[in-house]
């Protein structure tokens, strides 16, 4: 049986509202599919140290937000290059930017 879940648009709106309540800034950079689009979150703190989060499925429980960029590999990609390639593969993708301390904690609270 398929478990009910929030739409992508509802998750994005909840994250933006939560960030604003905590004194941060959030903006939608790219709108995706309202119901089931994947969501990528660029997390910043005072405009610095970007990290990219994506909700990943788990085998033993609910999905969790995980850092997918930067990766600790020898071949470091530019974030813009990665996002351009990713949106080419998935045109239904949401891209939001959150500038708030401890954005990972906020995303975990929403889910």
C-alpha cells in the first residue's frame, strides 16, 4: 500500500514559511511539478558555504534530507554546472535557496 505524502509544492511552501519564521530568507529559484517533483535545496549561512540537499529514500524508514553537493571526491564540480546538468535530466525539479543558520535541522523538522 502506498503511504500518503505531502505534495512537493506543500513541502516547499512549508520550508519557506519556516525559514522566514526563524529570521532567514528563502526563495524559489525554479518551480517544478506541483505534486511529485523532486526538491533540491541550496543551503547557505549568511550567503556563504553552499550545500545542496535532496530528499533520499531509505530502506528502513522514512526518507531523509542528505547533502549531495559538495561531495568529498577528487573531481569537484561547480554547483552551477551540477544544477544545469540535473535540471536537464529532470525538468520537474524544484530548486529553492534557504539562507538561515542550521538549514539541515529545519528541513528535518518539516519531514
